[in-house]
C-alpha cells in the first residue's frame, strides 16, 4: 500500500516534470538568446502586461479551436466570430455608456454573450444543414465578415473602443490573469467533471458508438460551438483593447488568419496535456507562445513580421515531425542504448 | 419489388440526378442572372465577360489541380500562397536575367516544387498533409512578402515591364492554356488508372492499401498536378497584371475550396470526385459575386453581396449533398 502510494507520487512528479519541460525549455532558450544579445525578454512592466494579455488571447483561441477540431469539426469562422462579437459589444456599449466608466466590463460581458450566440448560430447552421462542418464554417465566415463590413462600411472602429476604461484593461495584467484563471478553472471543470464533458469525450473518440449508446450528439455539438464562440468573444474583446480598434474591412476570408496562429500552441498543448491535463497544457503552450512573442518584440529591429512567420511555421513543422515520429525516435534511441550496453557487457 | 421500395428507389435516383446536374443548372442560372443584371444597369456585356473570365481563369486552373489532392481525401490550403510565391520568383528571375523563357521556367518549376515539398514533408515525416500545408502557407507568404518589400517597397510591389506579356493577354491564348491544362487533367483523372486509383484511395484508403496501391506514389502525382496548376495560375496572373504585391492571389487558397464544393464535389473526395467541379464552381462563384456587386451598389454592397453569396453557397451545397446524409452529424 505504502509502496503503491509512493509509486503514484513518483509517477505524478515525473508527469509534472515532463509537462513543465517544454515551457522551461522555451524560457531557458529564449532568455539565453535575449541575454546573449544584451536584451531582456520582458524588459519592463508594460511588456509584462502585454505578455499576460497575449497569453490569455492565445490560450482562449487555442481552446476555441481545439474544442471543435478535436471532434473533427474544422472551424474557419473563429476569427470572424471574434471580430463580429467585439463589434456588436462595442457598438451597443457605446450607445449606452458613450465610452464612460464601466465600458470595458460591459464590452467584455456583451462580447462574451455575442460570441456565444454567434457560435450557436454557426452550430445550428451545421446541425440543420448536415453538411460537413468545414463547408459550413466557410459559409459562416463569409456571412460574418460580410455583416461586419456592412455595419462598419469597411472602416476601422475606433471611437467605440478608445476610452479610459478599455485603456485600463490593457494597462493592467491583473484583469487578463483573472480571465485566464476563470476560463481555465471553468474549462477543466466542464470537460473533466460534467456529463457534457464525458459525452464530449465519448463522441470525440467514437462518434458512432457514442450515438448508439444514447448520447445526444446534437446538443453536445451545439454546446461546443457556443463555448467556442464565447471564448472567441473574449478574444475579440482583448484584441480590441490591445489594438485600440476593430478592423471592419475583412472580406473574402481575411479573418481566418487568427485560426492558424493557434495551431502550434494546440499541438504543443495537446502534447503537454498527455502528462497533466489538456486545458493546463493549452495554458502552458500559450505561455510558450507568449514568451516567443515577447522575444520577437525585443528583437523587433532584427526580426520583422515575415521572419517571425517563418520561425513560427518552422517550429510548427519541427514539432509535428517530432510528434509524428516519436515512437520511431524512441525505438532508435532504445536500440542504440541497447547496443551500447551489449558492447559494454562484452 | 414492393411499391414502397420502388418509390424509394425512384426518389433516390431523382435526388442523384438533381445533385449531379444542380451545379451545372446553377451555373446557367447565374450566367443568365449576370447577363440580365449587366443589361439592366446598361453596362458593356463584353467588358464584364472579360472581367469574369480573367477573374476565374486563375482560380479555375489552380482549383482543377487541387481536385487531385482533394480526391485523395487530403487538403491543401497553401495553393494561393504558392501562386504568389511562383509569380514573385518569376518576376525576380526576370529582374535578374531579363529572360522571359527563364522567367516562365522558374514560375512552373517553383509551382511544382512548392506543391511537392508539402507532399514530401507529409509523406516522409508522416505529418498530416493539412498541417504541412498550413506551415507551407505561412512560409511561402512570408518569403514572398519579404522579397516584395525588400525589392519593391511595401505598397508598390515588384513588376515586369507592362508590355512584356501584354501580347499574350488575349482571351484566345488564355483559353488555349486553360483548355490544354484542363484537358490533360480530365484525361488523367477520367481515363487513366491514376485517376481511378486516386478516387479509390480517397474513398477507402485501407482497402486501397490492401489491394496493393501505394498511396504515397499517387499523393506525389496529385501534388505535382496541383503544382502545375499553381505554375499556370501564376503565369496567368502575370499576363493579366504584370506586378505582384503581398496581397496577390491572397484569397485563392480559400476560394479553391468554395469553388470545388460549389462545383458539386464532396469535400471528402473519393469516388464522387469530379474534375470539372473546379471549372463549374469557379465560374459560378465569380458570376454570383459579380452579379451581386452590380446589383447592390455602394460601399456596403461588398458586405451584403458576400453575405448573399455565402447563403447561396450553403443552399447549393445543401441541395447537392442530399445523397450523402448519414445518421450522425457529418465530420
């Protein structure tokens, strides 16, 4: 009994070490690179606030992407949902408060609600039409982008989001930290300790069997879309606060780029999630991406946007090559070690 | 056979015929609507037809190549970026060598190499093809942007002399190129074992593997055909506009998917794949967008026309996919 407890504790400790390995590796390598060039990865308080907000944005986008993608539902409309929900929230809030105190809270709440509604609409279209989700999401992206363009006339929305309340949000990391903690807690609870979460996992692993055992797929899918939309609503709010504008001129799929930025953290997060918990994995992966982003900011004179995109894409490829050939690599290493042992023995 | 069975069979056959001819019917209807809209507004029909043709030519050619990839049940989102990259390299080659032949050679070779790199990465390292193409899209766009901004400035882009390819900017020459490429694609797809086996792999990869078909070989052929389409697309782009900016061919990557689905091909590929789907879908989508832009004037018209065309797209896919309905939600 004592032994098994010790074993379990040892196993948990080993899993924790393995889960923290990638974030520590990122921190060590990026700090070393920065220090070697006489720079700091996070040089001041403002950079720290930016770091936390970016972590929140990446974590939420990654979660929103993975909820549906893990179930084989590809969603191109995430970016359009973020923009549209923040636009609706900003316009409504400005009409009520005129940019006065409490604007940020109201935009946040409305953006979350609007995002959830937009996600639900997207889910309803998918469920009603019963066409592959990738196609539905193409149509939904075009509809949302078109609606944003029609409302804004293709212009940037600035007056509605440029006020003291919104500025205070992006100037203090504490709000983003609260969002990270709340969302993380809620997502862990929702996907690991509720009937919805159990059904979600059953449908993810074996759709046909799960449906035949009586799990209701449609409500589960609709809930997934609504949660994903809600998360993107929060992303839209944070992007509006960070950029001090909402781009209303996105047409012809120009909003899909936001989704592709979440691919690398999603794969890293899923890998870390093997040792600890998928949601915490996404958080740690977002932390890694934020460190990388801070490092890019520190080297902005040397590394331009194109170079950053290339580095991110290469990292994605390298990580996927490792993930896809992990067993092969392990076998090669084991064989080499075995051969060395045998040679030593001889 | 009972009467009920007979009715079900008849209804199934009717739906199958409807879904087969629906894209063609939609194209005809859209073409008529377009002509009516141009007539109503008093615009020049010949001029608008030329615009439609030029807008669709690149999309249809690249999407026809992409059908080989989609048939396998695979996915390539980097084809728009590859078109930009090929055109950029072509211009760069001309700037350095002043040779048109070398420029055309580089355009086609880079198009094929871009596409093959994705497939080789995917098959050699066993990475999901779609994610490889996402990474390739980022790399190709970033490299092209870097070249364009460093050589021509962020706004201006880079260009070849405007008169260089101007003699080729005729509908007949472009039609000839398109017909040649699409003819080869149709022949390979419909009349050789390559096409048949690609459909087999797309429909049931395990079964195809068990019958001795090597999927990697047909994947490489599919990506090579798509690369050829990319090269031709880049060449047609330069014939139409002799300059390239970082936004050139930007939306092609996603529009390919819309065009293929619009043309009546299932996104999952397999036995029901149709090589002409790209051509029909490409023209339908461009006609729809342009008709709506003509009818809905003003700045907000762009947004409204995009919404209406998206609704039409979803409706058309809904009708054409009536035969593929399953008990569970599709994935």
